[in-house]
C-alpha cells in the first residue's frame, strides 16, 4: 500500500509556494530586452531581473567618452525615460515583481520606473500607483567599493542617497525592497563564508544606523524599514556549507534586529533573500560541467525550508564563454521548475532540523561571523573598514589563497585541474554560435535615441529640475522627490548623476593590492619564475615593471587584483591604479612609469573597442613596440583578431595558473626586447 504525498511521514500539511523564479537579463537595446522579458515570462518566469549596462550603472550617457565600447554590453542602456518606457512596453508594472541590479544610480532608475508605471495607469493617482509597485533595487554601495566597482560617490553621500530612498519607499512604495544587501559579490571577490556573513551584516548595520540617525523615519515605522531590508546572496558548489551559511544568516539577522534595533515582530525580523548562484565557479574548460555545478548551488539555497531563498536566478552554463543565448537562459529556468514542480521538495518541513552535523557547522559559522563583525564595528563600522582598506585587503588575500589552492590541486575543479581528459563537446563544437554576440548597433542606437530625446524635451524645464536637485543635495532634504521631478522633466541618466557629482564629488576606493597577502611560500615553480624575472631585469638594466590596467567602466577587478598580487610575488614591480581608466590614462601611466609590459583586464565585452584604443595611444606616444597582453571573457574569434591587431597574448578563464601566466609575462618581455 502506498501513501499519497500529502500523507507522507514528516510532510507539511500544505505544499509550500515556490520561490520567485527569475533570469538576470538585459542587453543591446530596450526593445530587444523587452522582447526577451516577455518571452521569459511566457515560459513561466515569475519575476523580472533587469541587467543595466555599465554607463547606466555608473551615471554616464552613451555619448560620454567613458561609455565607449560599453553601451549595451553587460545589460540594457537606459539613458532616459523614453528608453524606460520601451523596456517595459506591454508589461504591466503594477502586476510585476521587478528586481533591478542598480546601485549608485538606484534612486534615478526607481524614479523612472515609478513614472513609467504612472503613465501605464492614467486612471490612478501617482500615490495609488506607487502603493501597487513591488520589487527590489539592489542599492548596496558598500559592496561596490569592495568588489563590483560601480560606485560613483563617496561613502557618506552614497549612504545619504540610500537612506533617502528607504525613507521614501517605506512611506510611498511600501511593497518595495529599497535595498538588497549583497554578499553575492563578496564571495565572487574571494570572501570565505565567515567573511561573507560578517561583511554583509556589517553593511546592513551601517545602512540601518544611517536611516535611524537621519530622522526621516519614526520609531513606529522603523520596524517596517527593517522588514523591507532584503539580501542578495551567493551559493557556491559546497552546498552543505552553503546551506549552513544561509541558516547562520537567518540566526544572526534575527539576533541583530531583535537585540540592536528592538524589533519585536518576528515577521519584520525574517531574513528575506534572493540568490544568484556562483558565476565565479563556472569554467571555460569543459563548460558542460557547469550544469551540475549550478544545480548543486541551487540546492544549497532551496533544500532548507527554514532558510529558503524567496527568489532565485541562475546563470547559464556558458557564461564563462560569453553572453548566454535565450535558449541557455531557458535551460537554467527549467532547472528551477523541475525542482519546484516535479520533485517533492516543497511538501516537507525543514529536512535539516535536528541534524547535529548541520547545527555544529552553523554554530561554527555564527561564532566566526560574530567575531569578525565585532572587529569591524570596533574600527567604526563598515564605512571605516572600507576607507581603511581593511575589508578589501582581507578579500584580496582570501581570493589569493583560494587561487593558490586551485593551482596546487588542493581544491579540485573538475575539468580544469583534474580529470582534464575529455571528449569533444557538441555544445561547444561551434564556439561562435554557442554564445550570443553583442549587437554592434547598440551603441549607435543609444546615441541616436539620446539625441532624439534631447531634441523633443523642454530644455528650460530640465535645467530648472536639475538645479533644484543640486540645491536640495546641498541641504539635508530627501532627494527622491527632486529626482522624480527631474525624471518627469526629461533629464538623462548622465545629467542626474552629473548634477550630484558637482555637489558630492567622486570617489576612488582602495584597491587592497598593496596590503594583500599573496603566496606565503614560493614553491619550485614560482621560485623559477622569480629567477627569470630577476635575470631579465638585470639584462634590461633594472627591475621589470608591469602596468595592470582596467580600461572602460568594468569594475569587476578580482582578476586584475590577483594578477597584480601574483606579479608582485613573482618579483615584478607592479603599477595598478584601480578601475575605470580611460585608454589615455593607461597610456600616460605606461609612459610615466617606463614599464616593460601592459596588461589589460576587461570582462565587460568591450575589448574590441578599448584594446585598439590603447594600442593606438601607445603607438602615438612612441611606444608601439611595448608589449600588451589582454585578459578577460574573450571569445576565440576575438582573441585571434586582437593578436592580429598587435596584442602579444590573450588569457581567458581557462588560464587559471597565475604563476604560469607570470612566466608568460617574462616570455613576452624577452621576445619584445630581442633577448631570446
């Protein structure tokens, strides 16, 4: 005799609702992204997750020199209200749950989103529309200083913008999550589970303290603020440890909100999080293995009912190769749907409750996180730990330790440093068709759209709105309403950010490289490279100097930082000035520092525009013979084109051996100087 699922021992009385299912999407143009969103919704996706391009994220219009090569590459360009309208054509925003990955310009994008929703619902008042909107703005600027690099303003001004948004939404858009505290990018930058827990929670403490101290929210409403704080986490392939990490997050958040902030309502203390599973662990070598990695990572945030994600978005198997196609995104969506609708996962209470193994690991993580939180709070909190470089150095050091474990084989990556023998994969037989190419017309389309938008708007109205925004920024007034006024007047993304740059200035975060701990003990391989570096330097009359450059708006600096740290450990003198440099600045640094090699790191797909600009600049400066190497997510056809253009070597994610890469640096320098 068999039992029905509803009567199975230990099952819940009712099946749980599935989490919100999303795919992170946006590319080329608003029209193309809108078509993708509507297709994904028709396939069963239950929420939107919008990827914006780097100019939009960092507050530049498509016509800015810094935007060259970046428009529409890692997301959709939204330089003005007209493009926001196109992005959500035929998608009723009052019925949608939309997550927007936007940080420095989050206030601006939320304002445009709200105005488009008002336009979609002319029969409702703006207040009525706002009360119907549901979704999330990422809006975690602290992790941008530490890992992702799309910050604009300094910490004080950035926290002020966040607090203004939180105060506005808790009153006017009560179903909106105004901030998504991101531990996701901390793990990508090398954070251990303890560091991920501690630094994310320290960020939350900094934000809540800022809101409380701003005086914009009453004590009665502060519980609502706590209840609208959400988190965005990473889940790696060690899914037991990841399950324990999520249970530790739940326990620590409940404790912090209860003891530090006096929140009495258990619902307001609930740890609410969405997840994107680990893209860092996706491999270019044998990329079909990424499918099982993604599934295991998904299990880490769904198996435990008491710590289950409320929203899940999964990367595609081929993201280490380039831009996924719609079919690849569909495949990742189906992973979630099979788990939620075919398996019996949602029929049971928490399957880990009472497990002594799980409880012991959770206790270990909680203890370690509390100790690290105490260290950060003792130095003045998250902002002080950012400005001093403490957290960044720890992340760079942890990442260096992980890279060393992979290179030594202590940490196994299947298909990369073990089990490398493989049959030819039908998935990658034609690499150029295995990924989606960026639309070469995207930048021209965005420039035309910007020009047309400016031609039809009332310039005096825009000027007045931007002046009012700047004036408000010089006071302690909430900036959300003047931002809405600027959106309605027709200001652009670059103009909104530019008005605030004039008041707040800009900021460059510490790189963490100079104080990072690299290779503790050099093995035979690194020692041999050090000998070659020293000998080659002596032949050339001094120590070898390498410039590591990050051209364009790509702020993902993890790879560049690890190259800089290992180059230092190999005996090179390293010049690394951080992210977001123009080709002209990189050329100027190469001239000033009299370097022997320029290494460029680009992960945004803008390599075919920015690398030639650097090469041309070096040629014009009389350094046409200076070798240039490039690293990043670069399709093989582009790599061939770059080498034909004059690049000495191209490294992609399959080239995981940093010491081997350092040896390659020496080869390139010797060849360029006719030493062999």
